[in-house]
């Protein structure tokens, strides 16, 4: 059963409290919660046998599971989702957490890359999890484009932005390129840059190439398409992902299987694989989102959760995201305000920088 409203309709006050207590106990201890433990915490005084019956009903609804015979219960992924959506109490940001984040981000004079690297380090340190920070694309107008030959099969495309920022990418030029074809390609692009951003420039390039196809040498045409493709492919987006705190997850006590799953998760991250969902979060509206287990295919093999929030620029445009990865038994009530505060702080700092 997956309809959350329908499931809640089948739960009375007692079953809801038992469910909440089991989940809270699991998030605190990481282990199964038994009926005898619940008899000491429930607001209603009932027998352990009565609680066991309620737990069996919750197990039938798909909200709890019993990992071992005669053991207590743990929440299923569906149960955790139900708890997060309907019963989670998110507290205020703890003053100590706020102080640590503020101290780390206090010096805003460094470049954006350095600032966001410190953000990622701060998040992993405060939450004792692993952190992900998606850095913004550089949106300033382009002032100049140049192609630089390094070898027969290697070249650089260099973009100089109006704010002085310079980016370059290594790529393999099309066969047969010459210094003159590289100059022709650069001259063609610089003639139509006109203060456009990279995003603005790409459709203009396609239109101009189509209109002036007879004027452009075939080698120069190929160089233009190959050089600028470096900024369009998935590799460029993946390079914007900062990951910190791997050891925080690997050092947690767990089975060899759990450790291997975490290693697989980070190996995938290092290879920049399967992160499309995380990148797309920046286009899906503001606010903190929680992904539990297989709700995000990146974490389906690792039993992990992701708490993530986008951040915005001065124009309220989403330009990046910050997140925390941890086990599914994360202290969501504490992590959510940390991620939310950090995202808002990063957005404010970047907006103030202009």
C-alpha cells in the first residue's frame, strides 16, 4: 500500500503513537524497538501484548518490519517516508550549529570556489555526514573566446568573462585542424559574442552557422562545435559537484556489507555517475527536500538518505544546491534546519557579492 492518506485513515491515535515512537526510537538508536520499551514511553498505559498487536498491524500496512524473529520493529522505507511527511517535528537551528556554520563562512573575501568548498567542509563537520555542494554556473557575459593548440590531438578552449573570470577546458579537436582554422573559429565566435552569457550564446551560434554556412571553413565549423560542446555535456555539470566527509560514513559501525555499499556510493560520485537527479533538484523549486533510500537511484544500493536544498541569487533564480548524505536513520529534525540555513546563507552571500 502506498497511498499515505489511506494508510493514515486506517490508523487510530494509539497506532499512530506506537508508529511514531518506533521510528523515533530507531532514529535514535539505529536498532529495533521492542514492545516492552514502548510500554515505558507511551502516553497510554497498555500491555506489551497490546502493543505487539498494534505493531503487527503496522507491519501489515508496510510501515514496520521485524529484522529478526522475536525482535522489535524498525521502520521500512515507506514508514520513514510517512514519518518524514506527516509526523516529523523540525526544530529550530541549534545555536552551536549556527555558530559553527557562521564561523566557517565568516570570511567571504575568497572566490566562489573557495567559499563553497568551505561550505561543503562545514556541512560534513557539523552533521557528521557526507556533504554535497552543487556550485553555480558562471553566468557573467563573455568578453572573449580563444582556441589554443597544445598538441595534434589536444587543445584548449578559453573563455574570458566580462567580470575577469577565466575558464578553460581541454578537448580533442577534430582531425586536420590548423592554426588558421582555429583563428577563424575564434574570430567567428568573438564577432557574435556581444556581451552574451554562455547560455545565451549557444542558440545564437547555431543560427549564425546555419545562416553563414558558406562563409565558414569546414575545419573552423567543426572546431566551433567541438570546442563549445565541452560546456554543454554532462561532464561540465558534474565538475560542479563538491563532495566532502566520506570518512564520516565509512567510519560508522556497521556490517561489511554496509561499508561496501557506502564505498560503492562514493566510487560512483567520484566517477561522476548517476547524479542527474541531484543536479535536477536545482530546477524544481525552493525548500528542503528529503530522499530516502531508493527514492533516489544514486542511493538505492547504499541505504542512505539525502537532505538537500537549493540556493538562489539576488534575482531569486536557483543557481545551486547544498545537501547532506547519511544513513536512513538520520536525525532529520536536526539536519533539515542545518541544510536550510546553510542554503539561505550561501544564497545571501553570493547575492551580496553581486
